[in-house]
C-alpha cells in the first residue's frame, strides 16, 4: 500500500490565505471576522506542524495545539499569550449567543483585529520555523 502524502504544506498555504482574509476583513471593518480568520490561520499553521511530524492534528484550541507542537521546548510566553488571545475569538466572533446581548459585529474593534492578526503572524512564523526544522532533519 502506498504511503499517504503529507498535506502539511497545503495547511501552511491555507493558513497564509486565512491571514490574508483576516487583513482584508480588518480593512473592511469586519473586525469580528478578522479575529476569527486570524484564529483559523494560527490553528491551521500549528496543525501543519503536527502533520509534518506524522501526528494527528485535531481540535480548534490554539493554546492546546501550541502546547503539543512545542512540548519538548520552552514556549516563549509571547506565543502562549497570543494563542490564548486567539482562542477567545473562536466562538463569540461568529455567534450572537456567545455574548450576553448584541451581535458580534457590535463588539469587535480595529484594535482587536490588529492584535489578532499580529498574534496569528507570530504563531505562523513559529509554525513555519518548526516545519522547516523538521524538513531539514
């Protein structure tokens, strides 16, 4: 039976596409969607690292995925803070019942978008470094 090809490069490309979407949403003042797309970008980048290692990559919690990816090393606190920041955007950015009242679009700001995008950029950079390190042996 032939070996299954790793799809980690596809996941990294999609992470970059999701980050572009986050920037586009921010520029269009859709800050709720910018934050969610930033979360998705980081999630997919970290899953790409796990796939590059031949591991299963399940779940949507960026903090957990980061912990698995960086289990054998000291994770910079900045990355942990970024992961936790992005995890806060997974549900309430999309569903009105994620907040006590109002729609998500009423609550997200350009600062939220900027912070989420900056965090996604940091985590994607980390993930790319991990994936490249793995491919070099």
